[in-house]
C-alpha cells in the first residue's frame, strides 16, 4: 500500500498564505505548467491523466498532477490529484485533495505509475462540494463531500512542482503527462478547456529556462500534453528542505515573464 503523506500550508508571520499569485495573462510560472481559465465563474472541473513513471533517485525530487478551482488570481483553491515523491532510490505515488489555506488530505486509494485516473470537483450547492477521484485502471473510486467557500474565479488542469517553506521543490523527470477529458462548468454551461478560453502556462526555473512546456489543445479543446524538458532546475547547494508535513500544492507563483 502506498504511503500517504499529509501536507500543511506554511503561513507568513501575519497569518497570510506563503504562496504568491500571478495573473494568467502570463504564459509562465515558477510552479505550474498546463492550462488555466479565469473568464467566468466556475462550479465544476474535471480531467483525466495517466500517472507518469518516475525513475527512482537518491536525491529528493517530486511532481504533482491535478485539477482545481481557484488559485490563479485568488487565495482560495480547491484541488485534487496525484503526486510522485522520489527519495533514497524509492518512489511513492499518492492521491490527495487540498483546500487552501488548509493542508492537503490523503485519499484512501492506492495509485501506481501508469494508472489512468480521473478527477471531478463539483459544487453541489453553495459552499458544498463533491470531489470524486477514480482510478480507471483499478476501478476504485473515492468520493469526498467538503464545505469550502470558493471565489469560483478560475479552473485549472496542472502539472506542478510542489513547494515548501523555502519555495519550489526539486522537480523530478516525469517525462510527459497527457491530460484528456478536460472540462469545466463555466457560468452554468459545461465547456471544454478550450471553450473556457483557458491559457497555456509553461513552468520555468528562476533563470527563466523552461522546465516543463505545455502543448496546444487538440481540436476538441479537451486534451494536451505537458513535456518535461532536459533543462536542469537550479537548486542552491545549501538549500534547506522543510519536513514532509509542510510540502504543499499552492496557487500560481509569479514570474517576471509577461506576454
């Protein structure tokens, strides 16, 4: 059984969330690759992807894949997805949900590399949400009812470099991740990511080099691929890593690169 870890969102001294935000009229981010839309009110988001196989490394690396609502231009974000953590030549795959500023919660379903998974997050009534996580390969489904006050301001389909107290964590070599069945309910109407006018985002390092690039949407606006580049991430040699219970999946981090 996979080890499921809990994550707590770090807070600043004044009690505000640690992470920073960026407008999605930028095409780069220091922690996100994928698509995000913010041209309406979003009450549901869904997507499917295959969990990439990560090569085990002695040093610590990780990645996360998820769909969510909020977090592009706001402090709120309700999300669910999968992640891989490689350390000491062992890789652990996990499923989770997270509602900022609270920490993430592990989901009671085993996931493995190569599994096809689907996530649907829908608002059933005001502040009442249903999160459905399905491992299409094993046939197992977990549903969680949650109470959350969302701005409904954006919808996302994201491949991410998670963060800790000190910033973005080392990104593993996930190869590529293909998203499909990417839909959202925008202003009461179910639309593809393309129909929502979602914008593509590349994940870049501190020096601006692309670490993960986002491909174009297919003709139906529902599928795309995020590719990990061969570029190396710049991690200071004296970089301190926070304990695992402070790793988090924050909102969109700012970059200086604008369209």
